[in-house]
């Protein structure tokens, strides 16, 4: 499969099951890397800090050190800097992550802490503070190597319909999907029309 997703939320609290699943996930990932040496591979862990212990912690550190040598990349997504700073895995991430992406934050102290531990310059911090978010788009700060930029992200309406985390918009699409007999393409087209007309959540 070109995309494989594992939801560990119900597993991480089971002291018997978690080590087994972690081991299987580790072996599966390594087997995939070896099986497709020429394919570009992306390994992403979202909100993973509660699992970065014992086997999984060692696995993440290993992946950061070796995956880029095997035509791949490792990404950790987190909402705070404390988890990175206070773990040996975090040190490996900082030392091996060539690209850092920062979204908008309202807590200035957290931003300052991020800048300190990731080594951002004064000019880079100004770029981070300049990040804007509105209904049409959002901006992100991206640093790769010694280069840094602020990018504007605009998602096409059709993709927004599918990817949105807004509960009203998401539930509206699910309702339309039922109306159109499970056909997502038709539901998305109607969702786009409802978005233009301002009727989302009103049907």
C-alpha cells in the first residue's frame, strides 16, 4: 500500500499489548524500507510523545538517524517544545531534522522557547511572529538548512471539504454523502455549492 496509517490511541495504555504492537510496527516499517530501497518514503508520527518510551522511543531515534540514508524522511508533529527538550529522543530529532515547520501560536513564551531550543535567529523569530491565519488561508514558517521562509497555504475548496477538522463542515459533508448514496464526488460538489451560498450546517 502507498499509504498505511496506524492508530495507537487504544494500544498505548495497554502494558501487555503495546510492546508487542510497537515491535510489530517497528519490524513492518523496517521491512518496508528494505523492500523498496528506491522508493521515496515518509514516516510521520502525530501527537506521538505519550508513546515515545522504551521500544518506540528507540525506534524513532533509530529512524531519524537512518531513514534519510534509505531515501526516506521522518517527521514528528507536536504542539509543544517541552517533550522535545526533555527527552533523549528529542535531542536526536533536533540534531537530525533538516526541516522545521512552525504553525501560528498565540503563546509568545512558547514561541520564544521553541526559538531558543531550535536555534532560530532574531530574523527567523520575526518571521514566526508575523504568521497570519484567516478564513481564506493560513501561513506557516519553514526552515530548511540555513534558509527560512513564510509560506501562504490555500487549500482548494474540494480538498477543504474532505480534510477540514471543523465539526460543522465535516458533519455537513457526511450528511451530503448519505444523501448521494455514499458517492463522495457528488457530495463534495454539493458541499462546495453550499459553502459558496453560506448554507453549510443549515440543511
